[in-house]
C-alpha cells in the first residue's frame, strides 16, 4: 500500500513542483526587472539633478555678467608645453564655462591669463593661444575685448574675465 501511495503523491507533487519552479522563475525575473528599473530611475534622477545644478550655475554666472567691472576667475585651464595651444582635454570644464560666459548677449569682456612662472613672455603666449581657442570654438570675437597675459612666479594659473560691457 505504501508504494502506490508514494507513487500517487509523486505524481501529484510533480506538477505542483513544476508550477512552483515556474512561479519562482517569474518572481526572479520580476525582481531583476525591478532592479533594472530602479537603476534606470536612479541614473535619470542623477542626470536631472546634474542638469538642475548646471542651470543654477549658468543663471548665477549670467547674473554676474550683467554687472560692469565684475571680475571672474576661470581656473583649471591648462596649456600645452610649448604654450602655443590650450590643452582642451584637461581644461574641458573651465573652457566650456568660459565659452558659455562669452556667449552672453551683449557682453564684452577683457581676458587676462596669469601664468604662474617666471618667464614674462609665457603669459602673453598663453593669452594668444586662449583667444585663438575661444574664437575657434564658438566664443564670439565681439565679446572679447583686450586679451593679455602676464607671469607671476609661484602664483596659481588662472584666467580672469573682467566685464567691460555688461550682458543684456
């Protein structure tokens, strides 16, 4: 009597076990889909937060560009070893911010490159390289007033923008 009963139980539990395995697979797949959706949501939220922060920075910069005499520093702009070109790869963030500033409607600004070296000619070379880069990458020539450079040994490299004619 035991053998037929065990056979009957096995026959009855086989389809149940198969259904449970299929259900577990469906639950696992749904869990993976939820994890993927949560990851995509987190990435989208990060991108939205970054865009909002960028817009806030741009709005703050534009407000500053509307005041005559405002002086802004753009750090992190690097130059080639021969000082004849801008190192666009190392300087991407600073350059994009500077170009965005120079695109402000009606703005005219003077640029001063301060090189942190003893050789006084290097600041001028870097200023010319920066002006060429900016003009070649979308900064309107009309927005650039005097572009000059000087060198001060031991000082950090910086590019100073001084508003001559405020943005509209």
